[in-house]
C-alpha cells in the first residue's frame, strides 16, 4: 500500500511486543515489517534502509536501546526513532536525545500516547513529555 510507514518494534518483553504490534496495526497508515527482542537482532535486519520508524525499548539485555539508537542513527539518519520506556528521569532524556531518539512513550501510557507521538514526530517535531 502506498504511503504506509514501515515500522520495526524492538522490545525484550514478547507479550508487550505482541500487544504493541496489534495496536499499531489497527491504523492502516502503519505496517509492522519486523519485530525483535534485542538490538543485536535488529542490526542483522538486511532491509533497515527501507524502514521509516523504529519503536525501541530502552532497557534490554545485550545491546540496549541507547547504543542501538546511536548505531542506527549513524547508519540510517532518516529513520525516526521513538523510545518505549518505563523510565522518565530527566538525565535519561538528555541521553535519549543525544542518541538520536525523537520522542518517547511511557509503556504504561502507550495506548493513549503512541499515535499522537508518531504523528508529531512525522511532522518533524520532537516529542518528549
């Protein structure tokens, strides 16, 4: 379908990953092209250059979200990256922005905040509460 945003979701919690995938697919503007449970897995995806949006858990075993975002942002700066996290400390915000994240959604509010956050980021805004 033309004008769909290709999305990848990375989260080490498989139940959350499934729920988030289902939520995103309720809007036909978005197509979830892949899901992964670690940054290491994501970096092996051979079609990263075709992805528009990355929803990335910040806290994961192995290659965490911050380092993964830095690597993706370096190689694929046009991919819009949103942090999905339970953490909201201000120190973290600076680190997220410096790593290439354009916004974040708290996991506890994901169903209420996700689409508005994505829409704002697609329009070129940063979206940090």
